[in-house]
């Protein structure tokens, strides 16, 4: 195995410019920040609303006992 580099490692350029990966990254980067922020804010608000309603349910059930 000494000194034989024929096909041992893929060409660095072929890894960097892989069309599938490049297209994938372009799709990710093309999403506007405002769209991502709006979705995150909506998820955060939904989680907060479910936490509040869950705490109300547990508080009212503990009072009933």
C-alpha cells in the first residue's frame, strides 16, 4: 500500500462541485430570512400557547382534588 494513490481518495474538486449538493445548498440559501423567522415565531407561539393551556389544566385538576 505504500505510495499507491490511484483511486484511494476522491478528487477534492469533484467533492466540492457536486451538482446535487450544490443545488441542495442553493435551495436552502434561497429561503428568505423573514420567511424562516415567521415560521419559527409561529412555532414558538404555538408551543407557548400549548404550555399555557397545559399548565391551566394541571392547575385546575390539582384544585379539584
